[in-house]
């Protein structure tokens, strides 16, 4: 494997600040603190009517506009401190800055918290005329969402305490998790001898054409995670307990309730999504039987899951850039134009290096600035899809900027709309180019495996979280053996008898960051993938007339409820059997893989 296929592709954060020592950081922290104190002095009691006869629409617009400006400034500080930490978690100065900024912004929030509490406490008869006032249209959905959380808010003093404890509670443990995995090295025993690798480098070898190499990488990951197990198990137990405490304090009905409310989706809708996916699980086993025959391998093991059907060369980052821009441009020149800015302006950090956080993300920063993308590019076809995925997020965030600070951020359920669509555009471009060639089947199989990961694996991971949180509530602190058993219990049904999960796979739950940073995030990926299949089908039906409506959907950000924004794009997620439509598309790909199947070179 040629390393550093994206060498030198690092982001330039100077649009935010020059370095952790930039004097503007302290100056901005002081300015924002002064602005927050002045804001509090001016506006406390105005929404509640304590110091007046009740706030009027024009005053509320002024208040919210001023509040937006403060949070925009805070967002730049927060983003810079996190981005520079993610790029190099091993640098003590980066961790120190992250903690300092978080502590200062928590104090800042204590002076602004009264706004949401006073607004949430307003009687409906008082709030409704303000919500209906057309002058407040830009803020309407934000104001509605704030009131949705009214039953779960506590007194101002209690809210301040809860905020402040987060810095030394869940956020501290999440930082410890990130630093631990970024520092970890896994000893992969290759034919040429043992080699120390990062988590991302070892995971990338699971897509290597050579089976002994894949097994060596899987064994190394298992052994490395076992060494880290005492710490990772303690972190996860602590965060589950912390989540349970928050759930109880805020009177949520269960561990998923807060996430569902933030996602603007009911538990019933989530259950419908997940059970629809689980009914379709046999197609996963069907596919891996096909893959086993194609590879001439029986049985397939967990380390064979992403084995390529044929050996292939790496894709340089420059080629990945070309593929993504071409794919986006064929759909919409505007999408390609925005994506081009990410490359030209160095808004992407793609090279792999020690200390860098694993995985990939797009950070929106604030509407007044621009997003940044982080990934670890190693030259595999999946990395091209990841690049398209994260740039899709970035395009979504860029287009939604016009909605302002309070209206641009989407719930997780629709946050994947552009990212998964971006992957689909790249897949469709490559599919057209490779139609009728020997490469068509490997491309299709790669897409199927990515889709299985995005849909079925995410449902499995959500089931694991449900099981882990339930077990922690009734059994107390969970052992590694118990967590491992829960992980295997939910994973085995996905593959049936078509792929054997070794006992070694049992501790692989422990490196997944979503469990740590955003509990119950994972089902949103399945939501997003199946939603995109519906949107893409609409595009195929309507052609170019669909494009402006799709871009309008992205530009809507979080300015309305997901179902309302999606209906404007011609999709009704409440329709009976909606999820089955996307699952049927995946099923058709499995059938096509079977028809295309010819013996491929053994891995």
C-alpha cells in the first residue's frame, strides 16, 4: 500500500485563527463575555414580561438577531478549538485550548440561558401570536423547537449546573476516548514482518485483496482493542450512566427520547424504520453467499466482509477529486462549484498522520464562515465515496447558511440527505463508465457493502446501544464480557450462516465514536440512505426539473420540520411502506450481483 496518497492535503484554519496562541482568541473570548453580559442586562425579563407588558415581535427580532451574533462568535471559537484538536490530538496545546474554550463558552451560556427558559415558559396564548407574525418567519421553527423541549427543562440554576458539569463529565470522557484511539498503535504482522499502524490504517487493510493481510489486520485490531479494553469499557459505562442521569433529571421517557426529539421523529417512526430493515436482513446473507462463491472462499469470516472481488490499484487523491467534481457537476454545476471551493481553499484535511482523529466528518463552523471536512484518505474506492459523503455534508451546510445561525442546522434524520446523495452520484457516474466491463460487478458489490454498512449495520449498532443502556440500568456496571456478548448477539443475525463472526470480533464495539459522542445517532444513517434512494428515484423520474427542488431542500437546512421540507421535494416519509421502497432497490442490486456474478480472482 502506498502511503500518503493525500500527502499535503491539509486544511488551512487561518480563516478562523492563526494558531492556538493567536491573541485574537483571548480577545474574542473577552469581547463575547462582555457582549453576553450587556445582552443579559438589556433583555432579561423582557420575554417573560417581568419588566414590561410582554415582548412585541419587533423587539423579539432584535433580541434574537443580537443573540445570533453572540453565538456566531462563540461558534467560531468552538469550531477552531475542536478542529485543531481533531487534526492533532497528541499536541497538549490543542487539548488545553479545547478545554479552555469549552469552559469559557459554558460560562458565556449561563448569561444567555434565560432567553430559552423565558420563551419556553410563555403561555401558549402569548407565544402563538408571535409565532404567527410573518416578521418572525426566519426564527419561527427555532422558536417552535425551543418550546418542544419545555417539559424537559429545569430551573435556570439547575441548567447552569448541568452545563458546567458537562465539561468535566461527558465531554471530558469523549476527549479521553478520542485521544486514546488516536494514540493507539496496532501491530499488524505482515509477510515482511510486524508493522505498527494507526486504527485507520489497520481498518483500511480489511479491504486488502490479500486474505492473510486482512486476517492480520483484524487480529491486530482485536489485540489492540483488548489492551485498551479496561479504559474503553470504563469510558462507555460512565457515559451510559451519565446519559441515564440526564434522562432521569430531564424526565425523558427513555434513553432514546432526547435524541428522537432533537431529530424531530417519534419512537414509533424509528421502530418502523428499524423493523423494516430487520425484515430485510436476509438479503445481506444472500449477498455474502454470492460473494463467497465469487471469491471461492468458504466460509467467509468477518475479515472477509470488505474483501475486493479483484485486486486493484489505489486511487490518488487527485483522481478522487476529479471523480467527485465530475459526478457532482453532471447533476448540478452549482454543487460542483461549491465542492470546488473546498479543494481550492484548503477546507479539507485528508492526509493520514499520527495523532489525527480517526473517521471523517464535516464541521459547519457557523453560517458566517464556511465548513471544513476531515477524513483519512488511503486511496481505496471507499475513500472516494467517503470524500463524496463529507463534501455532500459540506455543500448542505454551505447552502443552508442563508437560514442563519438558528435555522441552518438540520436534525440528524435529514443531515445525511446530501452526504449519501453525493455518494449515489459518484456511484452512478462510475457505473455508467464501467457498464459492460469486468469492473462493473466489483463496483456494484462495493456499493452494496457500503449500503449494508449504512443501513443494516447502523440498525444493528442502534440495537446494541439499546441493549447496552438497558443492561446498564438493570445490572449496574457492565463487564467487557457482557458488552462483547451483547455486540455479538445483535450482529450475528445480520449475516446468518453466510459469514462467520469469530469470537475475536466481540470487542469491536469499543472503537466506534458515535456511541461515545452522540448516543443513538446511528439509526439516522439508515434513515438517510433509504431517504436518498427515494430522492434519487424521484430524480430519475423527473430529470433536471428535480435539481432546483433538491437544492432548495438542502438550502432549507433546519428551517422547518423534515417532513415539510421533504414534501416540497416530492417525498412523503409518512406514506405506508415508505422504507420498503428503498429496501427494494437494495434487493434489486443483490439480484443484479447474482446475475452479473462470474468467478473473480480469489482474494
